[in-house]
C-alpha cells in the first residue's frame, strides 16, 4: 500500500457511492511517523496532514511548511484546553471539539489571534464512557452553545468503538450532520474508509496504510 493506492481506492469508493471525484479529503495521519516517510509523502504531493499531539506538531511542521507550501494541518487527537492557544496558531482544522471548556478557550483564542480554524465536533456515537465526545442527544444543545460563543462548527467527527461494525456509527453521524445542517463529516480510517465514504464522509483519516506501521519504540 501507499499514497497512490489509497488515492485510487478513494476514487473507486467515490464512484461506487455515486459521489463526485475529489469530494473526499484525504488526511494523511503523520503522528509519530519517521521524518523521511512524511517527507516522501510531501514530495509526492500530499498536502493535508493530521496530527494527534500539539507539541509533536509544533516541533516538525513549521519547517516542513516553509519547504512544502500549501500544507493544511488538522488536529485529530484529544485537545487539552491549555493547548488551545498553540492549536489555534498551528492548525487549519480541529476535529476534536468535545466540551464547553474547550469551546470557550478556542473562542477566546480565535478572537485574540484573528484565526478561524475549521471546527468539527467529536460525537461519541458508541456512548462509550471512556471515550471523549458529545453524546448524540446532547449535540443540538452543545452546537447552540458553541454558536453563542461565536464559533461556527462546520462538521462532525467520530471514532467508532473498536471491534464493532463501523457502518451504523457512520450512518448515525451522517444523520446528525443532516439534522443539524453541518456539511462536513470526518470519519473513516485505514481499515474502514471505504465504508465511511459510502456513508458520506468528506474527510478520512489514514495513517498506517500510507506510511506503514508506526514504531512507538
């Protein structure tokens, strides 16, 4: 596998779902990947990347952005409220808005910095107590509270429970997006992105299928 293979599979999945070519944004998840692998994907033309940790992203992306213009950087991991300033400075999109304390911090930083990263609300579609995210029935109220702060979330994100069929979770997220008039859906990873595209994903998050398995050692 690799970048070209993933792009081909995305195009095939778009066609199979009757969707327009290029309607799905591929986020290459570069967390803890060796620099040479990331640079190879940058050199191949990929410009949308996802990171899970603010500190890690701060350490590597300013230099790459100078060398590879046009990078679009997405925060896809849990975001601590005390990292809101750095996140607003660094990221073009934040996929993990999941609580009011974070919403308030982001609103303050966006106003202070004059930057407006794209915002996705993370939904806990599996109602898992250990997982971050807004519960489905709490979404309308949370969205209204975000808008009262001056935020304009544009999409939803989910991570289906491990070991479960992801399709019902993707379907639920799509329904919630339609009900709340949100155009963007961040869902689907290396193992299930084709199913996510069939359910309407606009952004998929693919790491190991592009870069190879991560080495956490």
